[in-house]
């Protein structure tokens, strides 16, 4: 009798151990399957009196075109630049600069002793006007601290810009303080770009502790890349891709949140029309360990 009882207790103990092990494994797999966005508490917008002076000067600069200023209310560039910690003297890369709205802000914010490496792809004829607008902007002597990089995303060194006078015009690997991408990660997905390669290139370009700052339009949670035709991307999907390159999500800001956005409409400027600037957007700060 005692032998049977002992056998039952042993069997129950073994089952308990196996069950505990199974639960532990299931929880571990769940935690590794996708990033836990809730682990990073989204911060409130930065109070106006705490915006650094160099950023206020950049946003209020009289050298900025009226067309840029008309977008400021929806884009809140002071919040973006302050959240990413853009300071005078920094060396900053920008991916997919478009017409140069963010490029000019970065240029003024880092000042004459800083540098901005503004990258755009080689535009096809249908989008040539974007490249022309970018080049015209960069001809402004006020943006003399900007290095233009016209290079597709399959390049091994995304921010290298050849040489001038026998000297490299691009930054050395591991020397950038920050890299910014403003509302264009979804375009990399649309263009079927190898984002792993792009994110690894950014990781290589940044110094330890350097910031990879990304703003983009929110797709519905859990949608992955399925709504990219709306010019939106799922936040968790993006985080997983970026962290795969070695980055750590360090902070998130609610400054561009619009909870009233149902995330079903196209955010591209012409399609959005009067709704431009009212999409729900996430603002994420990744750091290179």
C-alpha cells in the first residue's frame, strides 16, 4: 500500500515538474515572438519651455520655406527633434530625405560645426520632381553642412558619399550620433527594400549609444505589412525588424498620436487631402548598445 502511494506521489510530482516546465517554455516563446511595446512607457509631449533653444531656432528659422512651415502643425518637428536629442555639433544621417523638409531642420539644429548626411534613393523618372526639389533645397548656402547622398538601399555603405579632394565625404563607420527616418519606413516596405540590410547599415554607421529615430504612420495593431498600401506600418512589426539588427527600443513618444484615426485611409499627401497631418503616428527612439 505504501509502495503504491509513494508511486502515485512520485508520478504526481513528475507531472507537476513537466507542467511547470511546459508553462515556462510557453511563456518564454511568447515573450520572444514579438517585442513587448508596453515594456517601454510612451512619454507625453515635451513641454514647450523644455524644447532646447537650437531646436526652437531651427523650427522658427526664416530660411525655411512657407510650404514647410505649413506642415509644422501636423508634424510637430520641435517634438521630433527634441525627443531624438538633436544637439549642436552632432553628425546625423537621414534616410529617405524626400524633398528635404527634415534635412533642413536637422541642418539648422546641428549648426555649422555639425553635419547632416541626407540620403535619397535614385528616383525613377516618375518621381524625378522629388529629387529635383531636394537638390534645389541643398543648393541653399545656408545648408552648407549637408552632404547629399543619392544612393539606392542595396548599397553596402549607405552614407558613404565618395571623396572630395582625395578625402572621404561620408562619415566613418561608427561615427554618427543619430540617424533619422521621418515617415518613410513604410516606403521601404512598399519598394520591397531589404530592410534588414538597411537597418544593419544604420547600426554600423552609428557610434555606441547612437540614436536611430523613426516616425511613421500607424497601421492597425497586428496587421504587419498587410496595410502598407495605405502608407502605414504596424508598430510592432517595425520594432521587430529594427531590433533584429541589434538595436534596443529605448523610448517612445505620444506627441503624434491621434486616437480618432481609424487607420483605414491612405496617408500619402495627395490621397490624404485635408486629413494630411492627422494620422496616428508612432515616434520611436532606438539605441545602439
